[in-house]
């Protein structure tokens, strides 16, 4: 008996109303997700009639504040955090910066930061900035599947360690880190734990309270919510030890000044509530669709899976395809929305730092493509995508052989 319904796909993506929805196939859900129409419906009143500032003290302002507080409850409910510990931000990048730099600026004695080589740039770059100012920083290497070595982590911690920052799920290769063990190791050493949970939330269960994560970053647009809004979820202890990075109004209990994006917060809350209800059925469906995609691509041969073969982020697939260049393949497939790595580092011509960290050569990293399957992806789209990908790979390889032999392809 199947544990998912292979033909059941929610019919609620705003993107499907676009002109090219029949011909194009969106497979880049780690970069961003389409806005769920149910989320848009919840947001619309706060974009039109109910436009008051949530910091205003009149009735309309209090109503906006109440809507934001409801969204806090929904976001906290998705991740097992405290509603009063939800600090709304412009996204996960700001949340990561607030967590790492905010803790470091408020610290007196413990100044050390430990993180992992495969983290998102919005973690690695703040950590590098702290190192440039003299903070003791350690960036841990990873294994061939991107996993953290817990013994290495234990050895890296000492009485100077302020915080361990590790993501819940890798945005490029889908590695899931063992958060309970990491938290236990860090707390026994007296360090806090910051987790970039952006990719995991809404796909797999996460209970930051039960695990003991002190600070967790997330972004709405990764779970079918709007862009431009995220959150940092704090424990009481972490909240007391955090220096704000934006000043000028004392919003968000003094942690983050700035007029709240009320429709964004409301949309984030609705997206979180939908994900909480949907992920038990959605996760296995996305996993099987990603496996279907991989099986289809592998028929061309010389395809290497990047990241773990099992127990990976649902819907994530990253492969290196020998004899090709990822950016060339992507340009040759305009009907497919795929990527060659993290959307946040797409301006860089360098190979993925994640793939290099797991031991891929520069050539292997340059031949990689990342696919992200999502809520509204269908089996028919996967099969059409496979046809396009396989045909394109064969064409590129034929052309390459012709160039090597000097004969027409």
C-alpha cells in the first residue's frame, strides 16, 4: 500500500496562473517557492484595506498588531518555539546576521564561534568578519556527504566558545545535520546553538524547544510564503544575550527596529500553518518525485549524486554530470528552472563551496545541477523534465566528442 497519493497535488500556486505555466517547469524550490494562493488570500486585506502600522496605538494599528501576533503563534507553532521569542526580520540572511553578530557584540568573555564549511554565505561571511576583528573562529570540515564529524565538533569547543552555528538542512546537497547531538555537545561545553533552519522548516518536523536550539533562522519564501520576511526564533536566554543590529524605534522587543511588514508577517504565519498540516503527506511525495527525477537522469551514465543517498532534504537533488558544464546545460534548457548552486551566491563565477567542501573537484563542481521539487510539482512535469535533461546531456556530449575528434557532431 502506498503511503502517499501520487496524483494528489494541491491546486493553489499563484505561479500557475502565469502565461508560461504550461510550457515551463519550475524545479528550483531551494532558491524560492511559489506563493501559495491561500497565503495570498490571507495577505490581501493587509495590502489593501487593513494597511495600518502595527506600532500605531489606534484601533486599526491594534488590529494590525493582533494579526502579527497571530502570525507569531503560527510560526512558533511550526518549529516548537515561543511566540514571544519570534523576531520578524526581512529574511533569513538578516536573521543569521542578527544571531551571529548580535551574540558576538553583546558577549564579554566568550567570543569564539564554531561553524561548518558548508554553511550558507549569510553565516560564513559574518563569521569571517568576526575573525577579521580577532574573534577565535573555527570552520569545521565535513565528510563526503556533507555530514558534521561530532568528534571533531567536540574537540573544537572550549571555554571560549560562544556559539555553534550549524544549518538544519543544506540548501545545495540536502544533508540533514544531527541537531540533537550537536546541541548536546555544544551545551555541555557552555556554548549556545544557532541553527539556520531555512531549508528544513515546512518540509520535516523541527521542535527547537525540545531539541534545545537557542536561536533559529528562517524565511517565508522557502515555504510558499512571501519574499522579504523571515524570523529569528529565540529562547529567553538567547534574547537576553543579543545585541540589536538595527536601531531606531525599539520594535520587536528591542531586537530589531523597523516598521513591521504586516502583510508579509501575516503571509508567513499562514504559510507556516499550512506547512504544519501538509508536511506529513508532502515530504514522502517530494522524496519520491526527486528519486523519479534522479532515476530518469541516470540513464545517460556518469551521473554522480552529491549529498547523502538517503535521509536527505525532501525534494532536493544535486548531481554532477560528467562531460558537461552545469551553467551550459542550464542555458540550453530554457523551459526548466534549475540552478547550479545557491541562489544567494549566483553572482560568483566560482564553483560551489559546498561541493568543494565534500571533496568534489573543480570540474565535478562545475558540472553540477541542483533540482528542487516542490508542493505543486507533478509526476508529468518530472517526466517531461527528464526528457529535456537527457536529450540536452546527449547533445552536449556528442558536441564535445565531435570537438575532440575534429569531426562534425
